[in-house]
């Protein structure tokens, strides 16, 4: 067993405490229940807050499930959960992770978010604390941590799709219709955007192999409010398709300016921008038929290992208790807790980091987002999340519904509608 810095500190601290207690205090008549401590970090405020919108709901359900503790090998452990808002700031995420590890003495770290995962995982790997992260393409997690798919890491783990999965899903949907295969692409000038636009592992290489040609006139700075340069280039090149990596507000600006400048593509499939109902509803009727990747919907045919609820039941309870519509991260964050609790329940010692990590790396289980398999993954410490493709459809009452239109990469998820290409007629 490796003696990590955290194990050393725990051993020294425990020894010192035991010595002091023995010298001045009588032994307690009844021993307290042992405690498992879980840390959770996400972006509840700031630019990435929509991805953690359902955190209070999910944490409430998890705390209810764990109110009587975790039973492991016949022993009951009390569970303490410390959740921290990193405010969509990577430096704060690193500081929060350090606090949870060194001050709170957590046994397992869970985290989610594009600005959260790397600094948190870095702290965990250094300290020897097992961790699970999600909601970031695996390449955007592994490579900044200086890892490689064939070697991986000792204590940190990730589950999510890869850039190759979203590319194949987008192309799969586009191939269902006849277009001129000319694609306007525009990527944000940040780490995720650079992964999407990478000439070796991103969209450029794969689109070329699929017979698509690209029109790309450069990245945009996050928060940009002028996309006229890209739009004019796409319009003049006659692009039938447009894609890119946008936040919901950025895409709303892009689409409004596209209509003003006379650019009306047949297919619009921006990544990230249309994950949330609010993002598509901000476009009014012009969003009808826009397509997106799908991580999870209430229609997924899986049940929670924590509550036994179906995906539809979880979404309905969320809407009833919050007054809000369901969002895709609900399923992913719920699955994160399923995986973490599974590791603690099945470790030979749920307070030992090596025992917890041994369970994680051998895990293959079905969660509310489907099968998560670290055991059989060719990418060390990464379990791939299967994704589908879909379109937002305007309903008679003015709301939008997300329909699954492509499932080759996630065949367990049923198709709900045909992929259509009449966006240009509906836009504006």
C-alpha cells in the first residue's frame, strides 16, 4: 500500500490524538459510529451555475438516502457530506479541494464542471484521495492533468463522453439529411473550445473524413457579443450547417445576428448552448428544430440505484419541488452520487483510499444515465458516457420539448422523432 501524504498525516494525527486521549480521558462507555466523509465541489454560482442548478434537489435526495448511514461489511458508518460552491473559478476549486482534503479529512471527493474537475483532481491525485469527476469531455480532463490514456492515474477517475462521441453524434444526425456538407464552425477561445477545434482530435479532422468541408474564420472570446465576421463568412460560403461551442447567451446573440445578416442554415447544432430549456426558449420560435447532444432526458429507460426511481419520476419530482423544468445535468450529477456511494458500500474498508479506488476502477454498473464501465474501458481511469442526439420541438403551448432523433451511440435510448431539416423555413 502506498504511503501518501494524506495517509501519513492521518496516521500521525490519529496517533497523537489517541495518545492524548489515553493520558487524560477515560475510555468512552459506548464507541461512536465510524464516519465516512464525502466532499462535493461544483459551480453553484457564476458562469457555470446552470450546470449545478439541480444540486440542492439532488443533495437533498442523497442526504435522505444516507440519513441512516452506509452499511459496509456489517458495520454502519455515519456519512458527512461537505459541499462547496467554487463560484465557477478554477483557483477557488483548487482551494476548496485542499480544504476538504487537509482540513475536513474527506475519504472521497466528487466534483463536476469544466472549470472544477482539473484543479480538484490535481489536488486529489497529489494527496492520495480517491475522486470522481464528470461533466467535461474526458480529453479536457486527462490531458491538462498530464495523463495519457494508456497510463492514467492512481486515485482520480472521470466519467463523461469524449470529443469523438459528440462529433460522431453530430455527423450521424447530419447524415440523415441531404445537404451540401458545408459546415460553418466557430469555437470559443478557452480549453474546451480548443479541444473541439483541435486539428488532430477535434472536429476538423473528423468532418473532413466524413466528406464535410469546413468554413472557419477564427475563435471568439468567451462572452463575445459580435459574431458578424463568422456569420458573413458562413453566409457567403453557402453553409447549410452551423456548429460550434457556445454558452446559451452567446448562442442567442449569434442566432439573432445571423437572422439580421441573412444567414439561415438548414441545420444548427451548437454544442453546450442548448442543453437547458431556458437556452432554447430565449430564441422564441426561431429555436424550433435546432439540434443538440443529449446526455440524459426523462425518457431514458434506466432507474436510480439510490432511490429506485425511473428517470421520468426523478424529473417529475424535480419539477414539482422546484417549479422548474428538468435539465440534462440532473441525470449526470445523480449518477455521480450513485457511483460514489457504490464505491463506499463495496470497498473492503470505506475509509481506506486504496480500497475505495480499487472498487471504482473495477466498477461496471447501470445508473440513471446508463452503463458506466471503468473496468472494461480502454482509457485508464475514464468511463465513457453514451450520448444521443436530438432536436428541440416547439409545442402548441409555446414551450419546447427535446426529442431523441439519433441513438446509434446509445442504442438503449429509444428514438422519439425523425431528424428534420426545415430550420431555415422556421427561423426568423
